[in-house]
C-alpha cells in the first residue's frame, strides 16, 4: 500500500480530534460529578470537600480513555468510519477504560470512589465523546465542502463494485471524499456513471495522474485483471505519489475486510474475523436477544392465541410448523413457525421454496406471510439460543447441501447464529430470490455487525414487504 497523498487537514485533524475528546471527557466527568454530588437526585455523604480528589482523577481518566480511543484507531484520518461505527468503538473504549479504572481503585486504600459516580461517568462519557465527535464531524464536513478540501478518487473500472463505491461516498459526505471520474477498460457506452464522468480508458491512467494533480487516490475495480496490469497501475500511482487501493473481489462476493499476516516474511491474506468474534460483542448481542425475545413473548401472548385460533379454524392441521434447519457452525435445530400452508404441502414436489401466489398457502397463511407474522414463534428459538433476532436466515439441510457446492462462501453464513430477520431480508432478498445476492448481504452483515445495525434491521423488518409470500 502506497502512503496516501495527504491533504493538509489530515495532518492536523487528529490533534483537533484529540482536543475535542479531552474537552468532552472533562465536561462529561464534571457533569457526572454534579449529577452524583451536586444535584438532589442522590443522597451524598461526601459533599463538595471531596471534589479536589475527583478533580485530580480526571487527569488519569483522560489519559486512559484517550489511550484506548487511540487503540481503536480513532485518531487516523485514513481510517473511514460511519458515525455508527465510530460510536460503537467509542463505547468499547469507554467500557475498557472503566474496567481499568475500577481495577486501579482497588489499590487506593485511603479513599473510596462512589460507584454511582463511576457508573454515571461511564454512561455520560460514552454519550459525551460520541456527541463531541459527531459535532466535530459536522463542522469538518462543512469546512471541507466550503473550501473544497475533499479527497479525490479516480476509479479504474466501471463494474458494479465501482458504482457501489461512488454511491457510498455520495451518501456519506462525512468522509469528505468524492469520486471525480472513471476510467473504463474496454467499451463503455455511458458518458456518466452515478453522475460521475467517464474520463477515458485505463491505458491513459498515467497521463491523467500527471495532468490532474488534485487526485489523491486511485481505486482499481477490474474483475479478472492480470497481475501484470495491476503492477502497471501500481507503479503509475507510485510515480505520482498517489495512493492505490484495489477492489479485489476475487470471490465475486462482498469480502471487504481482509488482513495480511507476515509469516516468515511471506504475506498471507485472510478474511478478518467478524466483530462477533469478540466475546464482549457476543455477550451484548445475546443479552439483547434474551431481553427482547422474553419481552416480546410476554407482550404478544394474546396475539399468539388469536392467530392460533384463526389458523385452527381456517384449515385442518397443527397450529405450529416444525422444520429442521441448519444454524451456527452447521448445527441442526428445530425451527418453529405458524403453519401457513396446507398439511403435506411438499408431498408431491419435495423441498421447494414458496413463490408468489403459491397455491399451497391457506387464506390466513397468505396474510401471515405478507405481514411477517408467521415468524413470531421463532422468538422461542431465540430465547433457547438456537437463533438470534437478527442474522442470516437458516435454511433446510437439503438446500444447504446444494448451495455450499454452488455458491462461493455460502457456508461462511453459518459462522454466527441464524436470525429471524436479516440484512438480506429487509432488502427484499427472501423467498425465491438469488442465493448469491443473499449471501453477499449476509456476509456484509457478519463483517460489519454492530448493535446499531441490529436495531436498524429490526425497525426495517416492520416495513419489509418485498417478496413476502
């Protein structure tokens, strides 16, 4: 990787972020101190006399918090994070900092810190630092837009990944980055792609870099390109001190997070673990599953009874439909749904997916499927630990045995718990739709998991109606 051509703002921005964080930390700690000792919400036996001790501790808290914020890569302008990702990393840094500080208090025998203060400080710190960074981001974005201090990218290639990159930067002005043009390889009939001009051919790259000195980075997005061609483009970028990145979609799937390890001097490329590889993230996700599924089962019990009576009156057979599915690590489990089809619906056809206007559906079953109500019994699967509220949809063993042979990286979907709903489903990829596309969305979810993304998917599920049949 070539060192990126720096904008002036990239040099001083980390220092501005550091100053913003320090101010936010101290204001948050002051607010936590006032909430605990200055307000009338909590009884206090310590009073104002203890403030100097707490004040001196603010310095230690600031140093520790900044250390962990830095360890999560939040002072590197080249690292691009959405606000949701940045907030998640800030929360992780605050949690780790709080645990370290609690451990340090055991060595202070002459003074006891208020546990209420520590708890309040942790919550307010996470909110305060995140808010400070959000406001700073808005300010920097406005300044960059006014001064035209944007990171300019030239994309070599016009495939779907190149188009997706242009859409991403246009939808995220927070990154102060724009695609200024495309270079095509072969014949392209379009003068513009995603509102960005096609400037010429990939063979003319070096000339463009010499004449367009404002270009900071070249992104290569040519599937199946030869190693020789990649090296030519890389050398052309090096000559002009332009950063180079490569969308190496060699699997035909979204595989955005890769890492390089050097073993005996040999570079080894591998997929980066999902954020759910971290134990604290697994605990957070499982805790959310247990709390929300328990509450939903209790709150929806009258609806369960109403739907059960309706199903029973509408057609003969059981209320619930039990089916074996393949979940995390390839383990099989029994999935529960409200029955929406006639009994023995697959007796003649064998395992098949539902389709639009499927004649096997019962009258009440069509309603349940269109409104996603047939999935509600899976809340019990979530509570048991077979599934999660959000994750890749589990398939039957018959389909899994087929897809794992035909769809690259299909089995990577099983690295986490399956979900009642998922990123693919809320984007209309359900039922008889492309398995390859579904797998792309599932892998994106796994590689980019956050609690914010889970809540976003849950909210979108209530509005998702595409291909619900």
